[in-house]
C-alpha cells in the first residue's frame, strides 16, 4: 500500500505541488490525469525522490517516511522499493537491452552478474524481447525501448511501479503494444501509478483515477466515476466529450 499525505513541492518561489494526497491499495492501478504542467510528473518524481519534496509523508507498506527528515538509509530504501518507467525511456544508450536491466539489479539490489542476467532474460522474455537482448537502444524502436524500460522496472520487483506517460513519446502504431503490456501488469495486481493521457486505457485498466490540476488533486474516485461522471468544473472541462 502506498499513501501520500500533504506532499508539497516548490521550484524556486513557484509552488508546484500544493497539498497532494494519494492512496494506492496493494495490487491496485491508479491513473493520474490532468493538464500538461499541472504537476503529474513532479508527483511521481517526488514519490521515488528523483525530486526532493519540501514536505509531506509517504507510506510504503509498513514504513512511513517524513519527507522532511529522511535518513540516508531511508532514501536508499524508498528508491529501492519504487521503480519508474519514463516517458523518454531513459535507457543507457551505450548498454544493450540486457545490460540496461542487469545494471540496476547489480547496483541497487546487489545481485551477482549471472543472477542478474537470469532475471533480466526472464523479464525480457515477458515483454517479448528475448531475441533483442544484445541490441542497443538505438537499434530498437521506441516501443521496444519502452518495453525494455518496463522490463527493467519489473525486474527490480518494487512495491510500486510509477509510469510517467509511458506511451506519449511513441509513434501511434507502437502505443497499443505497450499499453497491452501495462494492462497485463495491472492484471497481475502489481501495484502501479500511471500518469497517462490515454483516457480509454485508464477507463479500461485503472481501479481509480485521480485528476490533478494546478498542483492539486481536484477529483478522485473509481475510473468510471471520474472519467464518466466528473463533478468538478475543471475535470468536466478537461475531459470534454470523453465523459
Ligand atoms: P506535468 O507532468 O503535469 O506536465 P510537471 O510535473 O512536469 O507537470 O511540471 C509542473 C510544473 O513544474 C511546470 O510548470 C514545470 O515547468 C515545473 N517544473 C518541473 N520540473 C521543474 C524543475 N526541475 N525546475 C523548475 N520547474 C520545474
Ligand atoms: Mg509530465
């Protein structure tokens, strides 16, 4: 279970996240939607400390952390129990698909090399890329690169996977394949938070949807409630004809 309370973040004197609360039950898939620039990526980046929050509390499973008083050990622990799938894949260009997965397993999880390779192959197979293991990112399509990104996150066996617009950098014909894989992950009840503009996908896959605007949670509920019967003016305007 993931619980965030009162998450606040400013860049300089610009307040980006005002007071974000978020609950993700174990095995649940929560979609975050909202206008561009509203703080969706910053929210995810604060959860795994790619950005340092100014204030707030995070619970992952049995552990609760105060963002104001994080020890080095806690920072490592939070990074180790969360994994991110990035919009632009964020793969090492000079490493093969396999190495992109083994490296964090060796570095962050302390795996032996052969153990890391066995695990990496297992997850490359899961995303349909076993035969592409020795290819470099530049030799892979965007969809394949993102599947490596997803395999890398899964291999870490995190408490939660954070997807930041995983398909928005893809050519249209590659989107569906990647969404299918994320749907599979969701069906396996791997706890996940997905920032996405794919509303149809969110309706199909997400247990809950959270609408964020101007650094605030404006509306949340089941996918059907938020996407098909939005109540707040801003949600209604954002969803337009979709609702
Ligand atoms: P979203 O993902 O919803 O599009 P972001 O979380 O990326 O929004 O950004 C929210 C706001 O924070 C934007 O106004 C963006 O310009 C600003 N922002 C994001 N990252 C930084 C940063 N590292 N430094 C300064 N401003 C930032
Ligand atoms: Mg973003």
